[in-house]
C-alpha cells in the first residue's frame, strides 16, 4: 500500500510540475527505509544533484523532505 502512495506523490512532484516521467520500483527494508528506483530525465537529475550538492543535502533526503511537505499540505486540507 505504501509503494502506491509513494508513486502517486512522486508523480505529483516530478511528473505534473516538472514534466518528468517517473517509474517506481520499491523494496521494503527491515529498518523502515524504503529503497526506490527512479527513471528521471538525465539533465533534470544532473541539475538537481548539483543543486543538492551545492546546498549540502543528500538528494534522497531532499526528495523525502518534498514528499513529507506534500503529505502535510494534503492533510491540512
């Protein structure tokens, strides 16, 4: 159930707003971390990776923060 939710959130973040196609595959980890495989436009990925590096944050944590923000916004409505 969680992986469908993650897919919907990532599609909303990346596909609708930035015209990026996202393909998700998830594997449940024992420590409550979720491994995710994404297929993202190479230029967008490179630019975002540079942005994260310049701002001192891991790319995966930044995506996680965006996902949490969207879910908080959704729950406030």
